[in-house]
C-alpha cells in the first residue's frame, strides 16, 4: 500500500479521527485480527456470527496501527458509518494515484481463480504483481487487493464476482480496469439472476466499464460472451479453440490428466504442456495467454509461463498421492461445467492407473429451477464416460444413473466414508461439491481412513 497517515485516511473516508493523525500506514488492511502486522490497520466488520470490534485489541497487539470502526472503542480508531464503503473509497483513491499500474479484471461463471493464478505466474516474470489469495472477488476482497499495491507494483489482477446486476459495475468504479476478461457465461448463480441472459448482462458490465484505451478479452465458449465486443469501442482480443479467434489452442491432447496444446497467436505458434489438471484448464490458459498478448508479452514467455504454472488456490483439482491411491480434492466449488470437467479428469486418471474410479459428489448450489435437471445430467454423464462408482451425499437430485456404473446414495459423511473399505490400490477418488457442503472435510476423512486401512494391512 502507498504510505498514508491516519489523518489523510480519515479525511479521505470522511471518518472521525480518534488517534494520532501522524500515524503512518504502509500496509493493506486486514479483517482477520490474527493477520495483523506492523504498519497495517484493522477493519472491524460486523458479521452474522462475529463482531470485529471485539478483536481490535488482538489486532493492535499484533501491530495494527489503528482500527476502522463504526463506534468508539478502547484504542486508536477512525469511526465511519460503513467500514466496507470506507475501504472502497480508500481503494479508489489509491488506484487513482497509481497511474503506472495496469489492472486486469477477470469475470465469468467459472475459471476466474485458475485464470488469475495462471496470469499471476506469468506477469510476476515481467514485474511486481499483486493478485488476490483465493477468491477475493467481492466488495471487501477487491478493495483490499487493490490496497496491497504501491508505487512499485506494475500489475494488479482482480477477480470480479456478482450476485446481482450492478455488482460488477460497482467494482469497476473502484478498480478502473485497463483489461477486462470475460471467460464464459454459464449457469452459476442461476437462482439469483433467473436466466443466462441476465447473467450475461451482468458480466458485460466489465466490458462496458472499459474506456476506449481499455482492452476487452473475450472467450468463445458460449454465445453471449463474443457478442460483448459490440459494447466496447476499443481493442478486442478473442480466445478459444475455434479457427476464427485471435488466441487459439490447437491440437489439444490430455496426457496424464494434463492439457498439452499449441498456442497460436499473430506472433506465431509455441507448444504448451500444462502442470494443472483437467481439460477445462485449456480455456483458462488461453484467457491468460490473451492477456499476455494484450500486454505485448513475447510468445515464448507466455507459453513457458503456462507450462510451468502450478496450482496455488487450495481444494481446486488438488492431487493428493496417498499409498497407491490418488485423491483428487476439488471441493472448493461446483457447477455443471466444473463438475463435468472434474469427472472427465477422474476418468482419465483411473484409466491410466488401471484401478477403479470413485466420484464422491454433493450438491451444486445456486442453480435455481435448472438444478435438478443439471444434476441428473451429471449423473448420466458419469455413466457415459465410465465412472465405476458414484457416491452421492445427501443429493437425491442426481438420480440413479444408467448403465453399469454403481450409484450409492448416502445421507452424510459417515456413510460416505464407509466406502473406503472397498477401495483398492490403484484406485482414483474424486471429491467435489459446492463450497457450502464442506467436502474438504470429507476429503480429509478419506485420507485418514485410507492411511489407517493401509497401515493395518502391513
């Protein structure tokens, strides 16, 4: 963060100063008191279960210079009407001050975090780069990420999520992106928006926010995203696997579950062999490559970066090699597209390893009225691609499947983990559901029970 005094911050956000005006702030704010460090300040947020005002003392003890609060506390603070709004105002000011900073904003129904990770790896080779940890893509996470930038930062990568129309437009007012990336318009959050068209209109707010000097980077994986080019007066770069796009993936192959393809741009053609898992990573890689193209990076640097990038965000196609058992922990989130990609990866790995494939699946949230049909389609797909066992946890909407695949409907994790007794060496296990289902806990239980089983057989 650029260095500011407490007095300057209070003036910017319209707050009441209850600390030394000359206190220097040099680090971005934190909302978890345990993460406070010397030079930072603390955001005292009120949540459903906790009130940040109760943790200001801990934050101060760990080095927080003051707290941003909504009422007077026993300690240095700046009192504001709304902590998140004040943080956004401060972030917009810092963004305006950093005139040499290039901001890349990414939105889409899926793939935002993986694309962000690929892009962060690429741009870090060019200059100081700030990117959010995990999915910091809302009214709180985006301003905090921006505030991590200072005069040395060359690139800032931001994810933009949305629950309602206008959410992305509001984030763009803060971030003023130079490059806007729309990956795909899918059916995630269908329940909030009601139609894919409404989702597309919301995602397009990013493109409409770009100035004439901005660059729109658009995927070609649905009918809505390419049409957003008409909303922008500046440069447009398209990406995908079709022959008529600007950045293309050609001769795509999956080897050991990992994509290999030729990256084709106006600058030439170069080979990419990814370390990330799943065919769905091709579109994410091409999006990152399109941003690299927009920034005039050498083709060789783009291709080599895509080939060396590794997963950094936890619980996303995370491979855990146990004793003769491969566990794929993809428990961070789920929608029909990511569920299909994960199951296809499961099938690839099981085929290569020679064992059986086990898919532990839970609910896909926020699909609205289409949820039951989409879930049934996933069950049918699993049968069609040869998954051996599907263990469905408290989600009857997946149906009973067709063909030789065995469907196992269970009510809870305890019943699900009983199937560890039937695992054999060489098997591959996938764990996937929407974040609210907390399938990371199921993955951990499977790891522990398999370890106990193997130990007892020795």
